[in-house]
């Protein structure tokens, strides 16, 4: 289901180079579609739907090269929830047809929809909202903390994603 939505999103070639900063996922019955709701020089708002789910995404066009934001990662003593590998990032991007170069960096940035797919396997939720605070890269040990219907994903104590589910 998530990969089908990822393929629809990747079809918007004019959004290559954009970074997802927020997404809302909801399960339900929808008519399959994909549309750009707003498209400005700095951001875009996109909705993609399959027969089973809908994604509403807020994307930005970074002003500087993202690669420079990737530095050495700090090691952490937090309990590891998940480590995404470069090969699974490449496979996800290839299957979705997503040619965004951030998924080919060294280390590659983890696609937001791969993170969503992973969370959907963790939570039996009909709605998930994610806010991206920092990049997550391949090989980065991540911790997940859940309180009620809210959660945070961190790496070495640094908040990467906050969200909620219902």
C-alpha cells in the first residue's frame, strides 16, 4: 500500500530534489489519484491516494545542498529500535521509481515513505502524522519512544521525527 503511494508521488518529476517535512497518512476507501495542491518556489503540498489509503505531504525545496548537512553521527547508548540499511533504501527508491538524489548520497537519506511503511507495521493505526525535524541516514541507530498515541524517533538523543497515530 505505501509503495503504491510512493510510486504515485515519484511520478511528479518536478518535485525531485524536494524533501518531505510533514506527512499525514490515513487508511480508508478512496478514488485513486495524485495531485499537486500547491506548488510554490519554496514548497509544495501534494495529495496521493490509492483505493486503500491517502497521503497528504508538505515538501520543501532546500536552498543549500543537503549533503553538507550530513556529518559524522554521534554514537548513542539508547535502545536501538531500527537501523535502515543503504541497500533497503536503494531498493525502496528503485521500486517506487523515485529518482531524488538524496536517496543515493553516502550515506543515503531514508525516504519518508519507507519510515511510514515501517511505522505502519508497528502500529495498527488508521491515521499517522509525521513531522520531520532532522534527516535520518542509512546506518543510523534509531530509538522509538511511545507515550499514548504520540511517538518520537531519535538518534543519539537528537529528535528526528515526532508524530501521532490513531
